[in-house]
């Protein structure tokens, strides 16, 4: 256990709650530290500990690894597992019960899912053939709420075939089996998320994000080798991505009736609302050139396959604008606590990072009216938004007590916690 934490008073503003405290948890100036992405479990259920990633130090003397913070021991941090490579990428996640962690190891022609215990023990849960190409960012994307199944997102092509799909390997940690699930060529940035529900009908539901597979010139969105296509990309239909929910055996595909309109474009960030079956989406709205980013909520519906990509235009469906009472909604990365009652969000900073801030909100569901949210300003993260670890990515602890966020204000990405605040009524 080491203690690097210190007060981060600089993130407070005259608009911050008077009681608010902010702590910089990591302070190692020789390497980056970053939180797990919002769609992967990182907090223990009691909200006392969370896991995060540390990269290799600049001189190579300190290895990259998975670390844990203990909020009850003066925010002390300690390593769980170290990696020999330069970067363990994103092949890890905390188990939902907080008792151990999962990570991936590539061993020759196999990929192994391993369970790490905090006492140093490690065991292989199950293994599968290494994907034919590793350019699809093979990674742990999500863990089922019962901790039994782990989803590894990957490209499922052979490196030569046009239109090959992105998808996932599903590992079952109880019986040691695995199976592939195909999404499609347009799902390269699928952000798979298991439902947080423990109900039998929902526990193995997966929320995925996709884009139209064929571009305007007839070419595939993803080339045969699974790489990201950045240059000479022809224009798409301008309607953004769409979202589906399916079972982790590849069956029961459903659609979520949000966005997919020229003036109502999906921003690509979404999450299950706590353990509920509804999904909250960040949407870009631009009807008259007055850009805003509201939060919309909808539930998946079973419709014919030719309607899966219609979004808000799916017949006889509806969504709710949760931020309709706000003067100018703006939400980018966001996440709810375990109850689905509270959330934290940052403001879009891709273009103007200096104007991005972090706020918290409360979800209201009044009788006889549609649900809505109220919000409260929290802090300015002073993040550059130049890399993923320098996005704030605010994440609530399960009990809503802490807001975990990132900032590179000190010179490189570090982990921070905000606490001692009240949610808006």
C-alpha cells in the first residue's frame, strides 16, 4: 500500500457546493493512471474500493498493471497484477461482487480468461482460440451482473474477407465454456454492456452500438483486417449510430427507438439506468444550428429486422427527453449509481476542452408524467481531452457517494475523487 493522495482544491469553482471535497488519488509523475471505461465494473459493491489502470513508467522501471484504491485507508493504492508488456490495453474488469478481477492473456494461439484474487492467486477460468486478427481490439468489454459470464469484444474476421463481422467471445466461468456472437461489420465500436439486472429474463441481455455497415460509395465501414478506417472516408447518412439489445447467445435481437434522424443524432454514449431495463442515451440535437446534447431514455422493443436501424422512427414507439426542462442540455460521458436514481456526467469537451465541467443529477419519475432529471454543477476537471485518459469520464460509486474522474491538469492523466456533496432535489 502506498499513499499518493492530496487535495485537489484547484478543481473547485465559485459555483461548486461549499461542502465539496476533491482528492487526487494518484500522483506518480512518471506514468499515466486511468480509470476503467464506464462500461466495465470498477467499484466493489460496498463502494469502498475501486480498480484502475497504471501504465508503464517512462523509463520502463515500473510495470503497467491493475491497481486498487482503498477509500477508507486515506485513499491508499496498491497493485493487484503487473504486466510484462508496455500496456495491458483494456483486458480486465472487476467482478460484480468485488471479490476478484478478470483479465485476458494471449498465450500462443489461445486467449485465456483469468481470475485474479487480491491475495495474489490466479487461475484460468477458460480459454478460446486467439482471434484471427488482433486489430479488432480484443478486450473485456463487460461482465454479467451475476459474475458468471465475461464478454470479450473482438473482430471476428479472418483478415481477408470483405464485410467480416465484429462481435464477441462469451466466456462462462462456471462450466468453462465459450462461444462467439456475431454483431456485424458496422459494430467495430460496439461498447457492449451486460444488463445490470439480476432478473432471469434480463440478466444476459447485452446492449450494443452499431453503425450502417456500407458507406455511401458502397465500401465496408470496416476493412477486411478489422482496422479503423480514418482516411478517405466517404460521407455516411448523417444520422449517427443505432442501438440494439440481444441475448448473449446471439438471439432475441431488439431495437432501441432513439435518434437516427438528421437533426437528432446519437452521440454514441449510453448506459443502462441502474438495474432497470431502460437505456439512457446521449443525443446530439441540431434542428436550427443551435447545438445541444440532451439525454433521452427508451426501452428496447421487438420489431422486424428491417426496423432495427430506424431509431426514433420505429413505428408505434417513443422515447423520453429527460433533459427537456434544462435551458441547454449538454451531456457527453455519464453513468448512474446502482439504484438508477442518480448520475454523474461531463460536458462535451472534444472541441473546447476548457468549457467542459462535471455535474451530478437526480432522476425523477412523477406520477402521471414522464420522467425527467435535475442537475447540480460540481467542478471543473481542467482536462485537456487530447487522449482517452484525459477525458473526465465521471463514474459514480454504487452508493452514489463518490464521483471518480480523470484529469491531466497535473501534466499527465491521474485519478481523482469528488465527495461530500448533495444531489439536486
